[in-house]
C-alpha cells in the first residue's frame, strides 16, 4: 500500500509538469482544431535553452522564461509556414520540428547537458525542508495555477475570443472581419510557449536536457487530453484546463504502474505505446458501452 502511495505521489509531481505540455497541445488541437507536430521540436528546445542558460549562471526562473520564449518563436515559425505560405498544418509542424532539432543541437552544442549540482527552479523551495517530490508538487501547482489563470483571463479578452471563434468556425470568423491568420499564429505561439516551458521545467527536474527528449511528446499530450475528456465532458474552459492536469497525472500513474511490472528496458517504449493505445481508444470504448445501455421510452398519456 505504501509503495502504491509513493508511486501516486511521484505521478502527481511528474503529471503536474507534463500537464503544461498537455495544455499547450490542447490549445492547438482543441481550440484551433490543428494537429501541430511542432511540439516534438519545441519541447527539447525549451529544455536546451534552460539548461544552457543555467550552466551559464543565469537565474533558473529567467532560464525557464527564456525557454518559454524559445517555444513562442518556434510557434511563430510554424504559424508563418501554415498561414502565410499556406503549407498544411501537419507538414508545417513537421518542417519546424525537423529544423528545431538542428537548432537545439546547436544551442546545446552537445547531445545532452547535465544540471547536477546546478541551482534549478525547484531549489528556492529547499529551505522549507520539503522532500524533493513535495517541492516539485508545490512548485508545479503554483506554475500550473498561474498558467491556467493567465489563459482563462486571456481567452476572455477580444483577441482570445477571436482565437476561439477561429477554431470553432473559420468561415464565419472571416465573414465577421476577424484576421484568422493572425489568430492562428497567436495560438501557435502560446501553445508552443507552454510546451517549451514544460520542457524547461522537466529538464531541471530530471537533472539534464536531451536533444531527443521531444520524441513521443505529442502523443503524451493527446493521451492526457483524451483521458480528461473521457472523465469530464462538455465542461467550460477553466474546468477543462484543470481536468487536463488531472488527465496528465492519471496517465503518469498508469505508466508508473506498468513499469512496476519489472518490464525489461528493451520493452519500455513498447509498454508506453500500449498504454497510449488504451488511453486514446477510451472515447471509442465509452461510446460503445453507452450504445449497449438500454433506453427507457416513455409515452405521452392520452
């Protein structure tokens, strides 16, 4: 029982940080209705920028913000390719992702950078006497709350409502005078900024940044979103963002339970893939189960 509790607490700490990536994926996938593969390039970009900045003596908080800005630039590039050059969204993301691999390698000037012994974003809570896991949970909660609050306030502004309108009905938005290309670009930038911030924080948590750390991140984000939508449907935006955080935690918990089965390291990727298949197929399973439930028909009295 204690081992299960330890796994759960560890999953909460990891899930909180990964939820920033899931929120970023949600902004393009659900708000803008765009499948953006820039995720797999902007995540290691944020990690690389933060790691290099910290090793150069820059404050971890500023290093994390620089990682966020790196993602904003990556999103801007994908936005330009998609909106101005009219490259399909999927291809635009692949092109940017491919280019970012070289850029991140150049920034890091190495396949990976260690942060062992360096002050990180989580170091400022150490004087409180908390364990490392509890420190990550507290800091993660603070960051997630700030990000969710900022996004909720932003999407209530004129620009935020225009972005949501663009994703809901592109033709109607254009007919009402909304510059949908600009709205898409802003959405790309905010989305990839959140994803890069996740990369920057996870690099500091893990103690290293790796140029290949972005592989599979888009699917992790999608799995978190799907889990949240299966458990909580048709909720307003603030609650949806909060449920995505819960979805990320649940996904990390499921993954941790699978790895507790002492799966050989050679099969770790296969195990992750199978968990993702189950998570992504949940909506279809729920739909089939609901169809099998008997319906009660009531007739009007005469």
